[in-house]
C-alpha cells in the first residue's frame, strides 16, 4: 500500500508498505478514502508542532470504508462508510473517568503522537469509529475539525443573544463561528484577511466582521459594532502568540476567553487587568463523542455547508508536492484516494 511519511521537518516522501493483515478482535481495518489537511499537519511539516516526533505518518481527519472487522466487532459491517475519532484515550486516568476523554493524561492522537491516516489502509479500534452511511465521504472526513469548534462552543456555554468574538477565520475558526451562531449568539469574526472575512460572513452567517489591520484601534472598533460593549466571550482560533495575548484586551468585564488554537510558546498577560475584569480563561482541546454526534446531526440537518467548506482537493499521489509547494492559502484541503 502507498503511505506518505513526514521523515523530518520539510521532508515528505511516498513509500510502499505492506497492508495490515492481522488485528485485534475489536479492531476495524479501514480503506482510507479521504484525508483532511489541517494546521497540525502543516506545523508538523514545518517543524513547529508540539507533542511531535519524526518520522510520522500524518493525517487525523479521516473517512473511509470498512474493509474487514475483528471477530468481536458489534457495531460495524464490511462496506460501511465511517469517520474516525482520532484521540486514543486510556479510559483510566482522572480526565477519562470524569468524561473528559479529549484531554486524557496519556493522550495519543493518530497522526501526531502515533502514525495516522495518510495511508491506504488503517487499523482503528471499534470504539473510535462512527458509522456515517448517511453522509458523503467528503463530509465524513471533516467531522473531526468541525467537532473541535463544536467542543469549544460547548465549553463556552454560550447564552442566546450573547456577544461572541471569534478570532481567526481559518477552518477551525469557521466551525467555532458557525456553531456559536447555531447557539443563538451575536457573532463577530476577526481576521487579517479580507478574503477570509468575506467567506466567513457567507459561510457562518456571522453578524459582523472586523479586519485586524495594524492601524485600527480594535478595542474601539469592537465597542462601536457591539453597542458600546466588548464581547462577553472571545474565542481565539489563530494559534498565533501575539493574537492570543492581545485577545485579553477584547473581553468584557466578567467575560470568558477560550483558546481554541495551540501555539508552541509561552503566553503572558497583565494580571491586574485580568483580575480587574474577573476573566475566565479556558483551553479547549480536541473533542468528545458528544461533539462528534452533534456535528453529524448538524450536517445531516443541513445546518453546515460542507461543499463550500472544502475549497481544494488533491490526489493522494500529489501529497508530497503539495506540502513542498507550501500553497496553503485555502480553507480546507481534502486528499482523495481513488
């Protein structure tokens, strides 16, 4: 089978390997059909992804077809269309026992900590596979990135009519904004790109957009477009250190700041301002089964536009060339394996 391996930062190669021939009684052999490329993959290729070692097979946004099942598999049959929950949790740690499998103390994310889905066949435990026969392979492959946004929104506990600022109109930020809107929030999208803002307004249905230009007083602009107040919830999906630090300035007194994006760096803030506002600071990591099911339901009901979310499709054979070219100025890239 063909497999794409990130050997070192900046080095991606295509190899031939033997397909799996044996696996556990509760495992599934998937014929991988679609693979989404996300910021984690780009950061890994660029050498600035935390929790990462080389060489590594990337890819954790996956859909495929069940090729074979273990003898004690109960929920899936050969030929089923599936998506993958790529967060391999231990089930025994304090986080898992409290239902927070997304931040397991022994977390192993496929494509990050362990080898992932940029390959033609992949073995995954039944517990981490969801049957999605009602969805297209394309839609099934982007359930995972959308679930990250859905999880962040659930963490925020948004109230109907609440003002929410989403910083970063990339694939994750778009999901955050869309699900915040579905919760009844008044949403504002901020980004440095006019093109991304225009797309986000159409795709998410956000109420306002704000270009983060260097010569703009963003606090003043936020108050101008938000009835004289700062947003009560700010969600940063940039993974940019400066943006994440500046985000403290945009939250109202008594508000919440949720970091959805991850940066391989230290973040600092002014403690007197933090205390004066009595802010709540949250991290949001990965997603849970509940988030995946919510996203699947949202797609099924037509509340999420899949076709326009996916802006670029490439053939599996062209993956190394795509990374080498570094033409990343697109929303969601989907790899197709024919």
